[in-house]
C-alpha cells in the first residue's frame, strides 16, 4: 500500500486527543518510509514519521504544537481499511509520550 500524496482527516477521536475534523494530514511515502505534516483545529503544526509494513500497517511517532503552545509527542499504530469507494480509512491506536501519557483511538479517512 502506498500513502504518497494522500490527504486524511479525522472522523473520530477519543476525548484526550487533539485532532479533529479540522485537522488535515498530508502523507508522503518513499519505499516504506512515511512522513506527514499536519495542522488545523487545536494543532498549530505537527509532523509524523513512520514505517509501513507489507500489509499497509503504519508504526509511527509524532510531535505537534497545540493551540496552548505545548509541545506534545506520541506513538501510534494505524491499520488500513479500504472503503467501497476505494479510499483508505485508518484505524489508529495511539499513546501520548508527553503530558498525561494517556492512550486513545482515532479514525482518519482519505479525502
């Protein structure tokens, strides 16, 4: 699976997360290396880096500055689902490595 030049928006997130449907992720991929810049909603700017396996699963690390000027960091595992329209939906399990170190889940969809 190749995520290069695809854009994603969250459709759901647990309460302790900072992304919302106002957040836009722009993925870039070369080989199995994935990166993304993102912003919107509570997030002034964020960046992620990850590795994509042969099934399209992504293991990533992220850091972002929120609208309170806090630097937040975390880890995430994303599992893809191909929708009937051919677009990708990612089911994410994430955990803050800063702040309260809580865990959550989110779903993002290709735009």
